[in-house]
């Protein structure tokens, strides 16, 4: 077993040492700074106030300096051999550019503003300082290169805050024709945020002992942070709308027998035991509480119309493409066309509906035009998802059916379509969620006024009638301008101050509309995702 | 039983004293229990020692209490019917099973006397020392040269990047030497020396597999694990790979999974037979296992009565 | 009869000869009553299409004929009818794209004529929309320049891409390569839901929360800035980038990744040296599609921008947001008529063509990737 002694240290690493602990503390410090920066940016932490008994800016400066010193100390300690690491000869070009960018900003800013050298001087300063930072990152061994320039940056930022060079009252007027200034309120949190990211990156590399493992650590910290931020962003966004919208939604909320409005279900008149006026009323002068019922009903009909149009067309096209057509020029053209339709901006669909549909349906905005426009938008998504679902049906199924002498269409109908159903259903539900929230296309084709009286709640089924003149069937409800939730919200935003005359609390009304819209759309998504899980579980368990 | 006890002492001394002469167990006929297979003596030192290794995938108990010593600089073949856990076992030896989130592994695997299933094991270092060749050739979509240089580059042993070239410290010469040496060792050099910059995906299946072996050699491993390396190849390419394995055993410890018993008999020094259920049923000198197995089940398997 | 059956499909494919041959085969193989039904369906559907295009009240008549023919066909000759209906549905998807092109181009013609400019003695229609920066629909000289809106769209798209591309690719790497299974089950639907939040809701939050805040922070006159519209639009394009890039990353064969890991590389090295390069085309087409989404995003921009079509001063002043190609349509369609409405259609044409080019480009890149990976196994 010669050599076992040497390989000992390599294969199995020692337990956590104090140096690892230092690097871990530095990562933690970066996390704290990141959180503080975000809080300060959204004014949850006041820059002029104090935090834990210290001026906020001073605290940020002190923490940044400490982090910077820790990062440099770790790198220097590793270079001098006090800390056991495994660095590469160089930190690499990417790290070099990463370190150069903030130093370019610092160099340019200091040269052009602090030293007053103007734009040209700023550019020179930026290049020189950035170049030095780049060289300092790339040329020394990795442990020094990936800590020294970034650590210095952190220390510099920290000292600038600590000494009050940039304090809470700092303002930099950009001197542009359309005036704009960079204020401390913006600069300090943003500078802290980026410093924290750089500090976290450098400390994570140190924690991993540099080298391949260090870079792995550094990258993972950033990737995890990014994923976490996206989830947090989603959560905050939804929570914010809910918190803002619930008061408006529940205005006049009543629970109890006989409190709700009368409604007819299957010919039986029922009084609902719950009253939520916001979703059960329209807008009327005499109403105690105003609501958005017409818009909700409009959205429902809109979605139904779009689905009725797009799903058969889309599934039919997918059947043809996967089952009948040979792969060739024709299928390629259809594929390009559907993908092109999928990425066409929604406002272009609106323009198309405006130019093509409106003149053909009574020369005015109408529910029908909106349905068809949204149907066209939904179509490519149905084609794409149905096709994917059908392609994933194994050929053995088709062969087995064909081997029994079953004709092609019967095979499709009884083998392919049922097997592809889960994928199609999921795709359609998610697609519906998407179009239900679309505003731009219905803006030009369907939408009516800002406030719709409850009496104008669209009643498609009740409006069918036969006429003597062509086209013999008429449905005035389909041909009327109708509101839908997304449009209603848009109209409420653009209506601005004038809103106050119709609604007592316009802001609550808007937020409640946004909440209802969000709930409607997200419930489609929730159902879609749940359906997918359901089908997947059923597949794996049988 | 007394004979077994003697053998055990011998093995223990073998583990401490590398000069222990080769002993064989040929002629021993008694049906032995599984735990005794670890006590088998081979000519070399144990490179890897596996002790009571269990693997579970979720509720599925894929490997049951496997213990064996893998002697160095020899070829160890793992054979058995499909689903017997031989590939699972192989992937435990360089911890590739860590990639499977549902896998749970109990027991001990030592490489050169060091436990690889313990906290603080550096997987990078482990996999450098225990290389692997997969069932179907999996060259990277890069040039032949870059395929070979990939490992050393990633470990920081070779630097031919833009920066290194600018600073005039590029290791291009070392790289080219390494590429030639590995390709020669993998018996591929003559076929590809004039097109090292071509994409490796353009090679034939057999060439791709030898390229993967060359790639594995580039980081100078101690153990090479091969998971049915010839199963996707035609007979001529298979013969080339088999010759190659024979040569490799002079320098490396080779562990090879195969479902082809003739192949195992041809190339291996010792053979382990896994049977359905994830049990190691017999492990011994290849000639002995094939000609005179202890276990009836193994005999049935080898003579083709089942499996 | 064969040429009639063939009419809609033949227009679409260029391979007329091959198609005709196949139609002839189809005709000879099919019973004549079934053929008659199919002919009736095709003719009546064509007639109703023509009727619809010329805005005829009688459109309903051929359409009812079509329904009747299809109904009879369905009960008597299901096999053939199903085939023909599926074919018609396929053709209709192309037809819709064709109609969009025809109609938005047709509407934009008058203003292109009005905005002609003379270059080297040749009058180029529409050129004046791109060589001078004034949009004035009210006081003479009436000018409909697209320059300010193109500038706005470019600014917003650049900022949005700077947000969506790195964050999106990083999140895709996380979902496809890094996240443990349980975390993935949370993050993946999360990203999908993010895609589902209606753009008007983003716009509303941007308008009520971000707008006043930004105008306060940068001490600007009034609210609305390209910077924050760009960031919001970038977040909206993020899910597109994530889901397309994730598909590309997870289509890289596992054997390649294991091969790299078995060499003793870290996961991150495997990702950057093997997985990302192998999926490079898919990832770049994901970014392209994200850019396409950002260009076409309408409502958030409309609500958050100022609605004054002019260039910012200086051009890099991202703290002021004037108007984009999308927002000018959504904002002005109401009071616009005549040339101004047509000018909005020009904005639509620019959007449509740009995004279509991006979409086709992304598909081409992906197609190349499949060719490359297809040759490997």
C-alpha cells in the first residue's frame, strides 16, 4: 500500500475547520446584506433611520467592509499557505470579466464625476481601472485572483458608506435634457445588492477551497439564490394582490340564509346563502355595492367560445399532422406556421380581428369577434400540445390495432386519441389560462365600457333567435360589445380619477378586480397542473 | 468448517502482508455460504474491498450483503442474468449511484484501504482514481483530441485555454503527448491519428468505445470499471476491446460487467456470479468458477439451464 | 373532380405534381358516393370562405350545406370524411396565418403611400416613417414616424433580455440539472404559474407601485420609465426562456452527463462543458423566443409608459419611458381613424414581421440541433 499515505488527504477530506467556518460566516454575511439591500430598496428599511441602534448606511458600510476584509484575508491566507486549498493557476477569463465590470463602473464614475474629467476622462478611467481589476483577477493564482479585486471592491464600497462620502442625502444629477438623478435611495441599496452578490460568490469559492470545487460552490450559490428569488417573487406578487384585493372583494360580504341574490338553476329559483356583491353585482346607481359580474360572465363566455373554436380545429390538425401526413414539406410548413402563430404578439391578433372580423360581424366590437380572435390565439397552442401528446403515443399501439385489421380512423379514434387525451387536456387547460388573462386582443375586438350595469350581463343562450332574412340565425348577445375581466382592469386603470363618481373606493375596486382576474386565471393553471399530476400518477401506478 | 477457518486466517494475513503467495482453492468442493467468498485469496493485493454492501432503490432491495475483494492488476468479471444487480454493484464502486436519488446504500467499500462511503469523501478524486466505461459508447460531442484532454483539463492538470495561450503557458505539447499515449494504449492511435480534430461522434461504434477507454485512461486511474463495454458492438470490435482489456490489466485493475459468459471466461482472472435477487453466489478463480463451481445454481446458470 | 378536391391543399404545397398523383390515387381508391360527399364538403366550405371574405349575408347557406355534407359523410363514410376534415383543419391553421398577413399588410398600405420619401429620385413608400422622428397626428404637418416607438421597443427589449436571459437560463439549469426532485416539483409549477399571471396584472402593479416609486427615486418629471417597463417585461418573458431552455437541457442524453461525471468532474463543470454546449442551440432559441415575447408584450408597457411618442433625450435616458410599438396600438386604437389607424397597422406589421423572423430563426436553430444530435446515436 505504498502511496496510501499521500492519497489519504486527497480522497477523504478533514472535517470542518475554523477556516471553513470563516468562509461560511462570510457567505452568511453576504446573505444578510442581500436581504438588507432588498429591504432598503423597497423602503422596508429606512436609509435615514437606524437599525439595531446604528445608522442604516453606517451599518451597511460596516458589514460590507467586514465582508471585504474577510474575503481578502481568506485569499491571502490561502496564497501564503495558512489555509489549505486547491487553487488553479488562474481564476479564468469569465471571473476576470465578472470582476472587471463593477470596477469599470467605479473607475468611470470616479474619473468623470469625482475628478471632473468629463466623458472622455471617464471612459479612460473606466478602461484603466477595469483593466487593472481584470489583470489582478486573471494573472495571480486563483485564490488571490478571485478574492483580491472583489474584496477590495467590497471594502471600498463599505468605506464610502462608512465615511459618509455617499450618505442618505447624496444625489447625482445626470444633467440630461429630460431630468433624472441617481439618488442615494436607489444607489445605496443597488450597490449593496451587487456587492453582496459578489461577496457571496467569492466567499463560496473560498469555502469550496477554490479550484473546480470552489467554482462549483460559487456557481451553485448564485443559481440557488436565483431560483429562490424567482419563487419568492411569485409568492410576494400573488400575496400582494391578495392582500390589496381582499378588502374590495369582500365589501358587503354576507353569509347566511337568504342573504344572496336570487338565481335560477335548472329552472328552480334559489336564493344563495352567501352574498359577495363584488362578484354578484354589476354597476348601477342604486346598488349598495358595485361589482364586476358582467365582466366575469363575459370572460367565461369568451373562454368557452375560444375553446369551442380552437380545440376541434387544433386537435384535428394535430391528428392530420401526426397520423395521416408523411413528414415532408407540407408538415414543415404547418409547423413553421403554428410556431409563428404561437409567437405572434397578442396585439397583432387584436389588429387582425379589428381588420378582419369586425367588418364581418355587424361592424362593431362584439363578443363573437373576441371569441374568434382568442380562438385563433389558442389554436397554435392546442396544435403544438396535442401533437406532442400524440407523438408520445408509442407506435406499438397503432401497429397492434392495425394488425387486428382495424382501419386507420378507427385506430386513431379508439387508440391514439384516448392515449393522447391527458396531454391534450392539460395543454388546453394551460392554454385557456393564458388566453383568459389576455387583454390586448379583446381591446380592439370586443370590449365595451368601463362599468357595465348588471342588467347587461351577457346571456348567450337566451339570445338565440331565428330571423327571416339571411343569415336566418341571430344572437344579439354575441354581437354586442362585452366586457371581460382583463379589459375591465385596463379600463379601470386608464379611467384614472373619474372613477370616484361611480365607485366609492376606486382603488379597492381596482385591486379587487385584479384579484378576481388572478384567481380566475390561476385556477385554470392550478387545474391544469393538477390534471397533469393526476394523469402522471395514474400512468406510473398502473 | 475447520478448513474454512484456516482460510480465513490466511486471508487476514494476506491483507497485511503483500508478499503472501498465491493460493488457490481449486479442488474444494463443499457448498459454501456467501460470506465466505471474501476469504478467497488471489495473487495480488486487494485494490478494493467490499464488505456487506446493500443497495435499495426505494423499496426494492437490489443488492444483498455483497462482500468481495478485488485484487489489483487483474481482470475481475461480474456475470449473471439481467436484473441481478451486477451493474448496480459496479456503479457503487465509484459512487455513480449517488446520481440516483432513490438509491440507498449500506455497507462498506474501501479503495486502497480507505472507505469511500464516509463523510468528506471527495467524489472528484474518487472518480479520478476509479474510472468508468459505459455500456454504450458516450463520447462528448467534441473533437477526438478534446475528448481525451477533457478530464486532465477539468482537473487543472492541462491548460490550453485562451488565457494560457496568451500568457504563453499553454500545455498544448503535453496535451498532444497525452492524447497520443492514451490513444495508443487504447489501440486507437493508428486509426485516428490523422483526424484528431474531427468530431468524435463521427467514429464507428467500436472506435467510439475505444475512445471512451482512452478518455478514461487520460486521468491515470487505478481502477477501470466497465459496464458491458462490448454489448453494443459487432464481433470484430468486441475482439479488439477484449485484447485491449487484456493489455490494460498489466497496469490497471479492471472490473468488467458482462452478460457474455464466453467473454468472461476468455478475459478475466476471477469471476463473480450474481444471481437474481442481487446476491453474490460465487466468486473465485475464473477457471474454477467455470469448470468446477461450488454452487449448483451457478452450475445451472453456466451450463445454460437458466438465466 | 380531382383538381377540385385538391384546390386548398395544392395552393399550400409546392409539390403540386406529387400531390395530384396522390389525389388521383385517392380518387381511384375511394367509392364514388364518398367522393361526391367530399367534393360537396370541399366546394361548400370554399364557397362559405369566399362568402365570408366578401362579407356576404348568404355565407350561412354554403356553410349549412357543408355541415350537412359532413354529417352525411360522417355516418356513411367515416373513414374518408375524417381524413378530409382533419386535412381541412390543418389547412385552416396556415390559412389563418395567411389571413393575418394579408389583412394587416393591406390596412397599412395607405399610410405607407402617404409617408413616401424620395431617395435618389425614386419615391419609396413608407420611408419617411423611418428617417424622421416626429409623430404628430393632430397638427400639420401630420407625421407618423415609427422611430420613437422602435427606439422604445428596442430599449425595453434590451433591458428585458438582460433580465430574462441570464436569470432564465440559470433557472433552467437549476430545474433540469441541479434541483433535488422535491424542490423541482415546487419550482417548475411555480415558473409555469408565473407565466400565467396576466400581463395586465403586472402592468397594474407596475403602474401603482413601481411607477411612483421609480419617479421618486430618480427624481423624474412624471412617471413611466423604460428601465422598469424593461424589468417587468423581462420577468414576464422569463418563464418562456426557462421552459424552452429546460426542455433543451433535459434532452441532452444522460449518458453524456454520466460520462463526464465519471471522469471526476464537478457537476458544474459537467454543466458548463458538456450539457450547455450540447444544448446550446436549444438554449439560444429559448432566449430568442423570450426576446420575441418581450417585443410583443403589450399591456404592461401600455399601462406603465407615458404615451407620448417621442425619443428620450438623450437616447440612453432609460428613466423616461415614452411609447413602444405595442403600446401605441393599444393606446390609440380608440380615437384613431383613417391614416392614423393605418399607421397603427404599420406598427403591427413591424412587430409581426420581427417576431415571425425570430420565431423562424429559433426553429431553424433547433432544427439544426436535432440534425446534429440525431446523427450521434
